[in-house]
C-alpha cells in the first residue's frame, strides 16, 4: 500500500508555475483553493507531483542545497564576527 494521494490528476498551470518558481507553499495554497482540499491532502498531491517530475525535483533539490550552503556561510560569518566582537570587548576592559 502507498501513501500516494487519491487525486492523481495533474496540477493546474498556476500550481505548476508556483513550483517552478520554487514556491511550494503557494502551490499548495493554489491546489487547496482549486480543489477544495484540506492542507494535508493538497500537500500530498503537490508532493506526489514533485516526485513524478524528475527535472522539477532536481531543480528543487539543487535550490535547497544552495540555500543550505548560503545559510552555513552566513552562520560562519556571524560566528566569526561574534568572536571578534567578544575579543575586542574583553581586550578593552
């Protein structure tokens, strides 16, 4: 048995466009409004669509990996800045 949603038809152009823009939340909102579904059902439908589209899935995974890299760099810069600020603060005392 699978967790695939029972609504297996394709998504509307508006929902697909949101996905290609990287906006999964907006795509879920569009599906909910268009099909009068609950949040879980709409999310399951969008997730199933993403899984069925290898190029879309790859694009989203790449964007997520890039976001994590940027986040790691930002945290590293913030940590270095905090260390320098702490050093300067304690040296001035």
